[in-house]
C-alpha cells in the first residue's frame, strides 16, 4: 500500500492508497490507527482523478484533522470511562497530581493538571489492568512472554516482537474492556503465530469470539481514544 503525502494546514497528512477491485468510486476515510486517512481506489483510476478528488475533499480533511489530533483537556464535571468504569472528574485544589479514587469513582484533578501527569496516571492504570490479562492469555497459549510494555504510539494499538515482548498502547484503557482485551489477545496470539495467517485468526477467534466487532470498533472509534 503506497502513501500519498497531502499538505493541509501546514501539516503533512498521510493518505494510504488502497486499491479496491470492487469499489465503484473513490472514497476517503479517517483512520486513527494509521494516524491519517485511507483512500479506496477503484480499478482504472488515474492520478488525475485522485488529485481532483482529494482537492474536493480538502474541506472535509481539514475538519477531520481536529478529530485526529485534537487533544482535549479534561474538565471537572466530565465523565471518563476507564476500562468500562465511569469516573467523574472533580477539581481537588489540594492536589498537585491527578489521582483516581476507586471508592468514590472519581478522578481528582489538580487546578492546573499537566497533560503529562494525566497520561502517566492512565498508563499506570493500563498496566495494572491489562498486564495480568495478557499474561493469562500467554499462559493459556502455553507461550513464554518476556515483558509487557506500555506506550503511546499514535499509529498502532499493540505489537509483538520476536523477542517475546508485547507493547500495548495505554490508550486502550479508554476503550471498552472487550476491545482492549481483543488487542491483548491479538498480540498474545502473535507469540504463537508471527503473522496474520488463517491459523492466527482461528486462535484469536477461539479466545475472543466477537473479535471482528472489536476490530470494527477500533476502526470506527479508535481516533476518539487519542483525544485525551
Ligand atoms: Zn497483528
């Protein structure tokens, strides 16, 4: 899949070309996972048509960019779901760092909450919730797992290395638990199959029967996880 670099609002936007033999017309969609856009291209489409189409899409791309890259500051009164549990954001002037209170289901924010501190907290929660889950799946598969790391990679939800290291995006903690668990299963199954073969998907399905729905969820709503 080749990529088109499209300049928009002083940013280079990546648009992946995806030839689709069944497509009747050009269509563009946003993909948070790819940190850009995907252009479905029907057969026999010329570059001239593609450029004209993208020029027509410019206003829509500009509008969508804010969804892809807009970082939202959490404010008191707002609700944030973490691993499916809603937490009410409240202002706590006595704090210098945000903390989570499980008893009152509140996320206590200092008056000027640095985004970095909030991200550190969310990363910690992701580690606590998702690490045991991935380890259990690896155990079920009878696979050795060296380490689970948490990152904020804009382009992917998880990865698994040949050194048996799994990296997960801590933002998955903001997704419904079953979606986060699907990504854990997906990466753990890579310990067994380092590819996306039929055997790989069969094992994923055994452990996570509704995986197709979760994949769809990530495609459609993944960008919303980037906004905190
Ligand atoms: Zn994979």
